[in-house]
C-alpha cells in the first residue's frame, strides 16, 4: 500500500461515493469470505466486514482495517453502510 510513503499521495478507494484514504489493510486468505462478485475489478469494494471494507485486488482480496473517510478523522462503518454495499458479519 503506497500510503506508507511520504509522497502525500495515499492509496484510496470509494465506498458509496465516499473517498477512503487507506492507512492499513490485511490480506484475506483464500476461503475467508465467499465469492461476493465474480467479475469484480481491482479496487472495487465488495462488502463491509466486521473488520472493514473488503476490496478486490489484482491477486485476491484485501480488508481495509484502518482508513480515514473523506471529511472525517476516524473510520465510521455505519456511514459506509448507507452506500448499498453488502454486509458480511463475522
């Protein structure tokens, strides 16, 4: 994730029209989550998990565990839920 550089150009994605700057993430291991969408493109948010947004990458899935929402100082998953993204509990 390029956010760990001092370039001022953090990694980011959009969820429900809200920009998320990514501070930390973890790789989702094969089988951790069911296939949510077969034709997802890299960077696409597939679901909201108990840990954070689940994002398609070029090689698998990533869970955004620390992020800052545009206009906010801390993450708020309840705000993201209004974006029509599926929720995976657990």
